[in-house]
C-alpha cells in the first residue's frame, strides 16, 4: 500500500476534502496495483507499490525546507495522486486493453490538451507502423527479426509476441492513459472501471492526471500548456513545482532492488531493451548525498559491461539535463514572486563513479574496457572511395539517379494531392526535364521537376546523407503508405542519388520548394564533393526541384555521343523530356522505350500480364520495345518505369524439365513494385542473382503463351505426313517464346514428336499420355536430303518419329549422335534429361559398318560400351545392334538399307519405352498442364 511520508501527511491533513480524496483513491487502486503483475510487461523492472513509495518518499525528501512553508494541502494531494497515476497504465489488464482499443470508454475532454485521436485510431496507426518495423526495432522488442502479425480477436489466443507488441504500445502511450484514468478510472471489462475518490474541487482530477502525464512530456512544454495567468498557482496548486518533483523523483529511482538479480536465475529475458534496463538497475550500488558537493547526489555504479557503462553515462547526462531544466523553469515561473521565489529542491547536480574514465578504471578495476567502438566514415572520404567502384566512369548513371528522385517526387506530389483532396496546377509542358547545355568549357546538365520538393529537414538528413533514403523513413511511410504498402512506385531505393550525381561534375546547385512552402520560401544551396559547410538561403521558385551541374567537355562529349544511354524512363506518365541546347537551338530527343503503365488495358497489344503477391503489376512481351536502327534487341527489365537492363539474363524457366527440350525464352519484363521487393543490385544494373521472385507465376503464364503458339503453329501446317517438308518445318520451327537451345541439348533436335498423323510436343507427361512405346530417332541432314525419312519402307513402318538435323560426315558429329541418343553417356548430361529421362527399357541402332569402324574409338564411342551390345542383324554394309529389353522388329532391313544407301544416310536409333504406374503418377510439368488446358485436355494436335 502507498505510505505517505510524514511531512506530506501532515500537510494533507490540513484540508479534510483533500485528505479524503487521497485516501479514498489509494484504497480503491490498492488491490489493483498490489498484484504488481503487469501482464504486458513481463520483463520490466518493478513498477508496483515499492517503486511508488520510493518515488513519493524521494519527492518529499528533495523539497527544500524553505519551500514547505508555501506548499498547500492541494499540492500534497496532487503530488500523491500523480505519483499513484504516473505508471498505473503499466498494470492494465487484457480486458482493459481490448476495451480501450475498441473505444468502450468515454472520450476525455481536458482543459490542458486539444482534441486527440481515439484509441482505436491510435492502435491502427501503431500497428501500421509495427508492420514496417526494421530488423533493429523488431530485435529490440522481441529478440528476433520475425515480422509482426495481427493480434487475435480473442484474448485467450494472445501469444507471448502479442503481449510484447501490446506492451510497446502501452509504453508509448502510458502517460496519456494515466491522464484519462484520472477521469474515468482504471479500464476493466466492457467499459467498466475502478474510479478514483471524489475530487476536492471541480477539475482537480483533470489537473492530477495532467501532472502525471507531464512526466512523459518536456517540462517546459507541459508548463506552457497551462493558462499563462495561472501557471504559478492553479486550483490552489503550484503545478510546475509538483511536475518537476514527479519527474526528478521518478528519474533517480535506479537501483538493484527494482531488478533483483535473483530473478534472472529463474527466468530468461527475451527483449534486448529489457535486458539493458535490468543491467542498468543491477549496476547501481547506492545513491546518497553524503558528498563533498552538498547540492549533488552521488550514484555509485559498477556496470557489468561496456554497453551498460555507456548507457548509464547517457542516463546520468539525462538526469543532469532534467535538473538543469527544472531549476531553469523554477526561475522562469516563480523567480519574480517575492515569496514563491524560494521554491527549490535540494539537488542541483548528479555525480557518479563514472564521471572520470581513469578513476573508474583505477577504483572499480573492470574486466572490460569501458568504451564502445563503432565504424565511422567521413562523408567526403566515402564519396571518393565509392563513386568509381560502384559506377565506374559512367556519367549517365548520375542522370539516372537524379531522374529517379525527380520521378518519385512527382508521384509523391500526386499522392499528397489525392490524400488532401486538392489539386496543384503544373503550368509546364513536362513533369521532369533533362537538359544538356552544350557550350565549350561551360557546359552543364540541368534536371528539373515539378514534384513535391524538399524541406530543409529532408535536405539535411536525407539528401545530403549518403545511404540514408528518405523513402525508407517512418515519416515518408506515414505520408505515402496505406496498410504497410506504398501508394507510389518508388524508383530510387538506396539513398545514393547524390553520390552518383558527382559522376557528372564536382558541384551541384540545388533549388527546391516543398509543396507546403510559400513561393518566396524556396531553398537554394550549392554542395561540392567533400565540402564541409553548406549554406542554404531562401529564393523564389516553383514547387519542385532543379539541380544544375557544371560538366567538363569529356562528360559532355560522352553524353552527346551516346544519347540513348541517358534515356532511362519508359512510361508516358509522369512526362519526362530530354533536350540538348546549343547556340539557343533546342534539339528534343526521342524516348526510345514506351511501355504500358500499371493496370493498363493490354487487350489487342503484344503485352501479357502475370499476377504475383507483393507486386502491383507485372507485364511482359516478346516484342521489341526499344527503337533502334538494328532489328535485334535483347530482353529488357524495367522496374517502375526505370530501365534496369537491356540484356536480361535469367536461369532456365524449366517448364518441361524432365526432358528439357521445350522451354521459353526470357521476355522483356515490366514490373511495378510498390514496396521495393524486386532484388536489384546496388548499381541498379541487374537483378541480384538470375531468377525472379515471381519465377513460378510467370513460368506458368509463359507456358500457356507457348502452348497457344505451338497449337496455332501446328494447325497451320496442314495435313501431317512424314516427309521432308514437314520435318523441315518442325526442325526449323520459329515461334514467339520458344527457346531454340537451352545450353544442354543439341539445338537441332526437333521439339515435336510425329506420332502417326498426330503431333505431340516432346514433353514427358504428354508422351506418357499418348502411351508411346517406341521412338525412332532419325539422324538427319536436310541440306543434303539425308535421313531415314528418305526410305519409303521406313516411313511405312515408323509410328513415332523424332528427327535430329545437321548430322554431318564429321567423326565428332556422328559419334555425338550415337553417344547422345543411343549410349546416353552420363558425361553428356549433368542430370537425367533429354530422351534418356524417358522410361527406356531397351534400344536399337541401325548403322553402317564403316561408321562403326570410324566412331568406335578412343575419345569417341567407347569400345567397352560397344562390346556389350548384341548384333541382331547385318549385311555387307550395315549392322543392327541392340541392348536391353526389346521386342521383335518387323522391318524389312534389306530394303530400308538399300534405300538409305541411295541418299548416303547415317541410320537411326529406336528407343523402347516401358511405362509403369509410378511414371504415370509423377507430377506434371508446367508446360504439360498449360498445353492440356489450352488444347481441350488432348496431348496431341491432329490435322486431317
């Protein structure tokens, strides 16, 4: 229970109403606080009656003897009640918390504060911020970096993480809660409360609550919130004096009893913040005033490590700052009052065993060095070191970084206008302009925008701070995020725009006006690479920013020679223009890439859309999107309108991975990434790695695109007959999206199997569905009209045909065919791919004896392999070799070989398949699922 110090009790007893109010309030709150089990603060130091009694006793003891004569019973009542209230929110129950954020308590109207947001709104804002907590903040609260999740609606389901998250919310707002508890009492179930005693006069509860709240405000700020003419004495209470007593007394309650070390043997602290607090308290050996300086308190501390040492030094500096401020406020408020000017406290200074570094080491003999080191880099040095390694000698990169900032500024202005429900008229014919002024020895580049502009704070803390991105700050996120997601497509990311700008020149001149500033309050400054002092002045300027950089002739010539290199933007909005001015003549440069904006209608266009979580829009095409004088253009990656690379290289999509002959080319990809998820490297020239975070989603869409194109291609072939024209069409197939070679398989392998009069893509699942039992692999050279297809007898008996073109007379070409399609030598495959992935039980090869003598040799087809084969048939020039489980062959080999001799053909391989139930149940490929979906669940296309 709260014990009143003797002098406070005597003073209180002089007024019956005040005494009754205090004792009644203590009696009502005692059962609640006595439990001292703050549910949402399982790791915090003591905030129960032990702590409250010490705060009250300290407040009583630091009042100077001269001051007691001027104190009133209302002063005593306000001091006791504010001490009782100041930390009481730490004891709020689960029911009380849920009732609070559901706005089940009446709205408080205090004479000292303006109208405030409801608790449901405050919780919603807090949770939106919590979803953006970075790793450092998450670790400080939870001890790990796992992102937060919504708290459950049922209190029974609250987890330990939920409790810590709610605790951080209460910690931030416990001072306001203390103020409101003075009005309606302690929050309970469904709006029920435990109210304080009857106030001795009107508005006194409001005053006590406000004094309790003031310990979380700056003292001068709190005093200024009281009506000027009643600041000295208000409701018969010397409010500023009581406020400073509470804050000083609460501040110096640091000692081991508040964090008993024995408890650390019984529980493990999770939160690094709590661990630090317990360590600080356990480091205090004692606090006393038995010191050479009569107006000082002395804190004897023995911190256990260097971090606690530094934290305690900061704490003592904070206490001294509070003491200095308290004495200053006392002088300001009471200094001109003849009798109240004697108000004072007994301490002016704090001294500690940490004051002297050398004495601390000599007296305490710590086992550690009491100094915390950290990495530090001067900005000027960092700029010099990083510019070249990051970007090389590429002035166009400087333009890109500044243009990104300008485009972001335009997007932010638009978002601000939408939120505020007002528009801003831009009288210019552009949103962003890049102008190259071409003049010998006096050239310059000017980048100007009509975006949101910059404030002095943004310039100082972000624009001039290398690596500090304003668009990653909590303030930016509050202004431009909704439910944790950005409202604008950010093109800049890393806070290195200024760094890259110095690739253009040694000095930047910046003129900027934020949308909130008056026309004559725009800002202007110059900053040179490595400069220490930057002077900012006011100028008149439109809303937006203009950056002017003087460039040397080498930079100018580089930009003139390669105009396309600084054409970075590819959307139609915001409008970005580029121009070159020479001798007063303007030359406007064409935007070489035009791509659709987010959510564009892409019907009847070459663009396709992929939907993936976390991305606002993903568009892709195989059309050429860059206007060049040459026909060829690589695959582009564009993110939020800014070109990342014109030579996008990705790992194989593997849409038919088991055999691997069918795959898709990499398309040009246009990503709208509102939250910066796309893994772009620091140079912003490519992806980090060679795969997309939405690889699965886009692979499925690409497979459907390819399937539709293949079906259309086959249907346009006309009737299907195994002849040269058909083989030529299939071997030289060229359709949009189909990859010709994937780096592992011979590029001239036909990707479509001829099955009777049907065509089947060479995909494992589709072949399985067709119950193909044998595949004839033909060694073809269409240019010389060679191949088994030239034999009418072969064509008559072949029901599953696959061609491999460009088999020449060279030894390596012939041996490669044998090893790849007959031997299936492991050396040729990094994994089981190609037709060897099929369930082959046996195989035959019809080959000339002269070819056997030539290719079965060291370094080509191994003799050890060939010697394991069975010879089934031979004549003077040909031989049929076999291995494995094979059926009887019903072919007139004499007739076939005679026909092949006429065209000097090489021969063929026949692979026999044996399907099992396991093979049929294997997971389908992305391509087979797409093909079946697009082809009415048929594995083949049949043309009459």
